[in-house]
């Protein structure tokens, strides 16, 4: 399947576009999506370990399944947030 | 009340929105664009939000704050786009019957907003260089180029 | 900036007074007249200050706060006389380069004002009785009579 | 000597006047002034132990000497202040 991923801030700037399309095996998890995004967009590879993934406006962990058509986004660390991004914030699935 | 806006924020209106005869205490926080950071001079800031998720995350934080403290009203307004020196990027206002709850909830909201709400800040320095502020990514990773 | 006034306080003006391009953070606290305390209903409050000593003590607290925290501006305005439900009795506003200092200094100032500044509050209850609020004196000692 | 003492809030209300005049031996301390005020104005006796004394706009302890002509005030506990009045606030002499 092919999923569309929204990009923001430095990630958007690196790629030069507000979203990317990534090919994934089926079924796929958020972890698979991270790996595939890094392979298909090498300019994101260094940023990916520090970014959170949001699916349908919620932060999600790498084990969560990705469904075609979901709203997916890569979330760079926010401005006061190094600590929060070291351990996933409350509400992370 | 949660809002994201690309217009200047009227902080007095946000504070007045949480005032109530049930409240003995109102605490308001303003984040404003600071000219000097370390040895560097800022020209202006540029904020970008993930529309939808930013509001949803703020609403979730308001609900969490209302569970933790005895609050009457909560208002958070965050600006996006270009924010000049001295202008307001964010206002958090809370009211409570008692002052300790008002202070604690306002500070917790502000701290947590800066950790989990998908809104990003780009520094445009006076020397013309730009830099996304992404703690943990390191200065090189965050550099936006001239 | 320290002031005691018998006129309604313009909280927005007090906050704007501490804003600065050197500040990244402004914290403002409003004390407002609450209608309900325990099971009782307030009609209004009446504040009395010791003129001269109240201002002097507030100035001393401002100086102490500036020593303890990195502050840009401090403003405290306290009202005296009759204060109706929902009206503002006190505004404390501080600005700092950083938000933790702004929150801590504002809360410390408010806590300490309520402990040491010679300004007293009389509750005029909805049932017509009056009571000076003097913690430690006990309800009988503080009773002002009908 | 005779000193004038300003009264506020419940103390003013009890006496029914914004100030009192108290006769003191010479020399006298703030402690002497407390005792004399309680004897000469019995309606203040119950309040005095909880009140602070201010001389020239500063909180002072009982050992401080009282000078004729000084501005002296009795300070009832302020609204959030039971803790502060249990132990004299910083700056008390």
C-alpha cells in the first residue's frame, strides 16, 4: 500500500514538500513506516529517530498497525520538548 | 476555550474570558518574542502548527488540567505565522476559586504545551540565518539555512 | 511599579506595563472577589490598607523578588475600599527572559503579599453580617458585628 | 511619655477610633507598649498577642526601644497570613 505522510517544520523543509508518499508492505506497523520513510527519503533518515509519529491526530508507538487512508504525520520535537520526546508523552499508544 | 490564530492576540480578552464571580484567582501567562537569546539577536519568529492536531492536543490538555485542579475556566490561544519582537505567541489563562490551583494549572499547561502540542518555532536571527527550534535534534539538524 | 488605588484596576494596562522585547515570559495574577466561600455567599469585600507602609512593604517585596529571580519588570496594584463580586482586588505582573522565573516570582510575590503587606479584607456577607479576615484571631475575634 | 498608635481593621473597629494614645514609662520597649496598650485599652487585650507592631513602617520585635514621636501601628494578621504571623516575617528586628 501507499500512505501519505504529512511533514512539518525542519522535516518539511528538508524534503521541500508538505507531504510524502511512502510504499509499505501490507500489513505494516508504524515501525515499518519509519524504516520505509528513511529508505525512500534519505534526507529524513537522521531526523526520524527524534520524531514522533501521529496517526489520526494521536501520538502512536511503533507497534501500532498502519491502515491505508489514515491521516499520518511525522512530528519533529516541539520547542520546549526534549524531555517529552525522550519518553513518549501521556496518551501515546 | 482553545484557539490557533494567525492574528495578534488580545491578551486582555483572553484573561477576561476566564474571569468569573466563582473565581478568586486568575493566572495568565504570555509567551512573547524575546530579542536576545544567549549572545544572539532575533529578528522575528515564525510559528507553524499541525492544524487539527494542535487544537485537539490543546483540548486534551485542558481536560487533563480540569481533572487535576479545581478550575472554573481555561483559555489557550496560540499564534502561528510571523511574530514580531515583543508580540505574543501564546496566552494561557485559568481561573479557580483558589490561587494555588490557578498558578499550578497555568504553569503545568504552559510546560506541557511546550512539550507535546505540535506547534514549531523558527528563529529568524538578525543576521539573516534561520533555525527551527527542535530540542534533541542538535543545531546542525535544525538548521534551516539562510 | 507599585500602586494602591481605590479605583477599578485595569489589568491589561498592568500586564502591558511589564511587557518588553527583553522578556520571553509574562505571568499575571488577578485576585478577584469570589461569591461563594464554603457554604456562605459574599455580597462584596472591603479592603483597608495602612497607607505608606503598604507601598513600602510592596516595594521591599519587589526588590527581594528581583534579587531572587532574573526579572525584567514587576508591577503590583492593590485596590482598597469596596470591591464588588468579580472585581479585581490585586494584580501582580512580572516579566522575565524565561518562563519558570516569571511563574515562580509571580507566585512568590502573591503568596508573600498575602502574608506581610498591611492590607486587610472585610467580608460583607449576603446576609448582612460583616467579618474582618484575620487568620489566627479566630472567628469570634474577627467578627465585626452586623 | 505618651505615644500615638495607629489602628486598623478589627482593632480600629473594637476601639472605635483610628488611633489611640498610650502612656508609657521612659525608656520603653515595644514589649512595654504592648502591655500598656492592653491595660489602657482592654478591648485590645485579646487581639494584642496576634498583632505585629510596626515602627516607622517596619515590623519590629518586642525588644526594640520606642521613641516619642515615632509612627507606631498595631498590625492585625493580614488575610493570607497566619503562618507569617506565627513567626515574624523576614526583616523583623
